[in-house]
C-alpha cells in the first residue's frame, strides 16, 4: 500500500457511552472493546464486520471531544523532522504500539491535528475508500493556502491542484498517487473557527441524515451543501462535542 493516504480515524470522547449510542443510531455502527491496561479501554466502531473507526476516553478535562484522522507514513523518523522543520509541532510520540505500529501525533504548521501511522501490518489498514458507513472524505480548513501546500507537499508528497467541479469557482484538492486524498478549504482570516481537519462518513440521502443527526442531539455547524462533482457535505458537532461530517458523492441516490 502506498504511503500518504488516510487509513484510520479515532474519536477522543468525554462521554464514551453517549458516543456509542449516537453513532450506533446514526450509522448503524456496532462496538467491540478491548482492554488497554493502564490506558483504559479501546472501542472499535464496526460497520457490519468491518472496522469503521476507533474511540478512547478523553482524559484531558480542558480539551474538547475530537475526531483525528490517521495517515499512513512509511518513515516516521523523517516525518518527525520534517514536521518541525516546516513549522509544525509534535504533540505525541513517536511511540510504538504493539500490534498496531509506530504512531506520531502532530499539529501542522497552522495548528490542524493529524496522526501519522506506520502500521506493523499495512494490510489491516487499507486506504479510505468511497463507501456508505465509513470515513471517505476529508477537508482541510486552513487560512494560508501556500503554507498548507508547502507543509503537506513536503511531509506526505501531496500535490495541490485546482479542479473544475462544475461550479463557478474551481476547487482546491490534494492529489496523491493520481487520486484525490483531500479537499482544501480556505478559511477567512476573521473566521471564528480553528484550522482543522474535517472528516466525513459516507451516507445516502444527506439531507435526511443531517436532520436525523440534529434530532438526536447533534448541533448543525453547516447544512448540506453541494460541491458540484465533489458531491455534498455538511458539518456537525456530536452530543459529546466532537466535530464531524457526512458526505454524499455526486450522483448518489437520495432517500
């Protein structure tokens, strides 16, 4: 498997039981848990028999619940050096997790959180693919486009391109191995939101799914919006405070 692709997503939650109920009802995810000893319990969200994401209890009382995407990285030591050199910060690791691999937690050069993972067995972590019930769309919200392009280009080999998506303005997308890995959204300088990664779960019938989520206690941050050929996406804050999105590809059936 080629490096540079999103391969996992993890929720740090202040209320693990509430998160289990919310995502279980919204996406039909089941859960399975195993003991991490002193680190508590690790919860797997399952879409059928396929792992969809992971979750651990958030111990930091001052930090909000949050979703963090993982990207496959073949050389963690080099990535740690590149992160610091290009203006990012290392927030944890590198640390080797038995049965998982080597993990490096970072903030990019504008503060967006990301985790890099060199898996022990890459076959367990296929690249995120377009499918209902799994994370399959990623948007980087950033104020400085040039710095974002420089950082992810140097760190992960991504290329930033302008793409015609059938709208008046072209979209900015990161491309790797000739495929789109993420979309880049420019934040206004005075926007009341941080630079961050927004991760979307694939759904059918996004407007209806959005309404169901709000009815279950989520807060609507951005209503469903069509992005031309890129499809439609929204933004929500779940009942525990974590921001996430749902994504419906262009041309997908609605219900």
